[in-house]
C-alpha cells in the first residue's frame, strides 16, 4: 500500500471515529434506526412545576450542569424537546432516560420519569434508582405506557412532555441532582 492510500485510509478512519458518536441517527440491526432527542424546555408559568434550584440546567442539553432539589416529591414538568416533528419511517419504540445522582452526604432518592401524552395524560412511573455517583439510568420503554399513543408519529414525539419527580425515601436531608432527560426513538425506514 503506498503512502497516499495509507494517509487517505487513516484520515477516513479518524474522521469516522470522531464523527460517528456525534451523529443523531444510528443504524441498528434488522433495518432499524434510532434518533436521540432531549427535553429543552420546562414549565416556567407562575406556580409552575419546577425543581427548586437551577431548573434551567435540566433542559440545557449538558449532562455536566444540574438542576437540584431537597424536597420530597418535587416535580419538574419538561414541556418541550428537540424533535421538530419531522421524520420519515415508522416509529416502533420510544424510550426515556436520565442522568443524575444524589448527594453522597445525605439520604438517597430515586428519580421518577413519567411521560405526559398530549399535554395532559400521564403515563407510567419509571423509577431510576440513582446512586451517589453521576450515571445514566437505563432506557425506559414508554411505547405502550398507560395513556400512550396506539400509533406513534413524529409530531407525537415532538408533543411529548415528561414529569421528573423526586421519589420518597428515608427521613433526613438529601439533595437530588438531574442534568438531562433524553428521548430515544427507534424506527424503520
């Protein structure tokens, strides 16, 4: 192999390694593809549902900045996401996940994700047993939740809201942190 072919091949490999994680579409097995979105707005109305400290950090798209709360059963309503409602293909699965932790010097708390369909209909509670270390939850399948859509479309993904609630725990002080909530859509072309 001559030097110029090696250089081109090396540049292609480096570019692929760098850009592949940045792509929003990922091809899965059996002709399925996924797109990842995140919630980028929250309820800012008077008396709205927000966590007590830095609620804007839960929707800034950065998993290194955190909204936090010290209140049992505190809820933040996420009411917008980065899906623009357009897309081709048939949606087969929809998931949620979050990134967070609790303060290691206090009591532990769970993060509960509850999808809200059509702006008013609550889905099931999906419980992330957060630890004192920053980590991602598992992907929670909301495709067939209570009150979910019987047939998912891209505009329905765009209209999806989510309650982020503090799970109750032992009495004592705590601080719970949440930095981002993502939506994973799996579809076939």
